[in-house]
C-alpha cells in the first residue's frame, strides 16, 4: 500500500507472508511430477553460439546518454552505436584477443573487516525469513523455489494469473548434511559480512511457527559465524497483532543472545516496521515492560510516513527510519527527512534500494537500471545519514533483493560494497581493477507475455517513466574504449577513468561489454539471459552481470 500524499513510501502486502500452504507443500513436493527448471520458467539460457535470437526483430537504435557516476564530475555525451552484421558465432566486441583477467571480483580493494567495523556509520540489510537459501534442502532443479514459486502452475496454480509468485531466487545451494537450515543461514551471514555489512535488520513476522524458528536460527547462525555481526530486531507491525506484554516477552527472549544488537551503553536497539500502527503510548508500554526486565531500549521506529509521525514519536525515540522509495524520480525528499531527524536530535537510518516489482500486486517501480541504487547511496552519503538499511536482503516476492541471486549474481551487493566503503570511511576507494557491469531487462516494458497471464504489472503512480535501455557501468583505472554488442548492434564509446554509466538502446538477444586499452581487453562480460521478443511471463526486473565474477545464470 502506498500513501496518496506527501513523500511516497512502499510497504509489503499482507499477502507476502509465508503461508501454511508452503509448509504443507514442502511435504507433498517430493511427489510432484512435471517439474520445471528455474531457467525455463520465463527465459532461455545462453546458447553455445550466437548472440541474437533467431527470428527476433532488431529494434531501431536511439541516441544514447553517457552518465558519470554521482561520485565523479558529470559528463554527458551522445555517441550513436554502429550497426554490424548479424553474428553467426558468439559476438565479441572489437579489440585484441589478449585479455588481462582481474585479480579479484571487485574493482577496488575492500578495506578489512576491522576498518569497516570501526566506523560509527553502520550498514544493515533487511532480512526476510520466508526466503532463505533453501526451503527444503533439495537440488535446485526440483526444489520448492523451482517447483512452486517460479512457475505459474506452482502451489496448485494459485499464482497462475500473475505468472508465478517470484521472478528470481537465491543462488542455489546443494543439499547439506546435518542441520541444513542452520548451515544455510551461516552462509548468508558470511556473505553479508564479507561484503562489509554490519548486520541484518530482521523482520519479525510472527512470535511462533516457522518464521519464528528461522529467526531464532538466524540469531544462532550469527553468533556462530561472527559475534560482531549484529541482528537488529524489527517487529513487523503489519503482521504482528499482539499486545505490549506479549511482544515485550518475545523481544526479551531474543535479546538473551549476544548477537542481538545493543549500543555501546548496553541499550537494546528495537526498530519496529510500520511503527505508526500503534501510538507512542502503546510503544511506551512495551519499552517500560522491557526496562522492568532489565532491558533498556534505544527505540528506532521505521515509518511508512515519517513526516507525519516524527514529532509525536520523538520523545521516546533514539532514531528514525522509513521504508523509502524505489525509483530515482522519488529521491528528492531524502535530504529533508535526514534534516528533520537530526533537528529533533535523532539518528537517521536511510533506506537504500535496488528495484521493486510485485507480480501478485500488479505493480512495479522504474529503477532506471542501477540509477536508483546509486542515487540512494549517494543521498545517504551526501545528506549525512547515520546508518543505512538495504531494503532488502532477500524479499524475492518484491524483487528487492541485494543478496546473490540466480539472475543478478553478486552485482548489486558488489556495487553496494563500493558505496558503503565511502559511507563508512569517508573516502572513495581507489579503483585498482577495470570492471564492467551490464544491467537490462529481458523483455521490453510493453511486452505482452504469451502464457495466459491475466494480471500484468503497471508502473506505480509517481515512478519514473519506464525505459528500455541497457546500462554499461564501468569502473576504470584509466580512460579506455568500451566496445559493446547489444543483440546484433555493435557500438563503441570512450569512457573516463572512475565510474561511468552509459545507456544503450535495448535490443533482442544478448549484451556484451568489453574494456579495451592499448590493444588489450582488460574486462569483459556478456549477459547470461537474452532479451526475448515473446516472453512467457511478464518480468520487469533488471538483470545484472559483472566482469569480476562468472555470470550466475551462465
């Protein structure tokens, strides 16, 4: 649900919540027949040869716009891509066959954990318990994600009208031995920690049942992997229908773990989602109960309408946050919110997002490739946010995930590591390895799916105008030429040292970008999935690949 006036904010629907049907389905799933693979649900994997899909028309080329990343001086140019012949073998950008392989996956050297963790600026990722790495410890080709979430026929056909519940999934993990749920959660903690993230803001959806079990296991996993990795408790007030005493008792139970986040003075940090569901007086009762249990609290309510609630909640709050926006056209109000929080003497936790598409709600936001992500980070840095919350780590039902996924690999997490380094240290990290990232949709925004999908996503009111572009985001140690192939269209442009985003018209087929300097190809990447003329289901998320890692879908 979205506000109709004032700064627009997003919230997840009650329909998002994991249901009893899932857990019944996990038992019955092994009996299912006619299984489909995640790749065949909507997309064709990259063939051994060829970059253009046979029979697909070539879209007319449009002028392109080069954009320098916000951390660098703004430069705009309009080079037009050249038109080459339709390739009959894998298309490759022009340049020398000699290639220098980067020494690491990132374009920069991530500071040590000790350096990053010493910063007063903290970065959390919002963890959503319904979507762990695995739901049933089965091989990815036949597991619950593939069988019931990524196909319109899943869960008895209840997702048929919108083409399946999800459009992406966590990077698959093989079946584990022993306590596989705990093992998988430990892996997620390691992945987040390795990216420079300080902890998870963990959505508390229920006080019993499977989501509660996942929450307690996550706390246990954090303690086992790194006691310094913080679990910030976030009771979800859109789902929790309870009284102050019951909530306080549950929070006290969780707070017994050393992994649950406390300030240096010992206060427990509590950050309820959609805090305005209850009045400040209701929350005062919760806080008083916890204090009587020996748990003084630093209260950081997260609002869906911050401006309307800030002053009323200020007397009981240590800091503030909100759920944020999902389009660069809506980022303009961030500075005012940070300023208001600070004027009230409160800390501010800034939301930073990648994108947002919700098939079962028939709505999406235009993220403009990585522009929404980059703008969000630069707003947090320039406007003086104290903490950042990545929204989200793993809510695949809203396509907001930063976590490594099948269709995006590590790209969005890797990009965030660059910006969080600046946020935490005050210095932009030096670019020491040429790296190039490519993002694009795998269908045009106006494509009509051919699988009988009746509920189609429409742009959310106020979001940016939908666009059909390939973005090439380069991190360069020195100026270089970037050669591109979009479908069967070849192009080339000169890129500056530093961070630069270049837009190219979307074409049917695959996308390739290669960095060439002094006759050597220093970085190159090709998309793992093609842009299709006739998709099975509507899928308007931006897929991502980067040259520093092997494509997740390749």
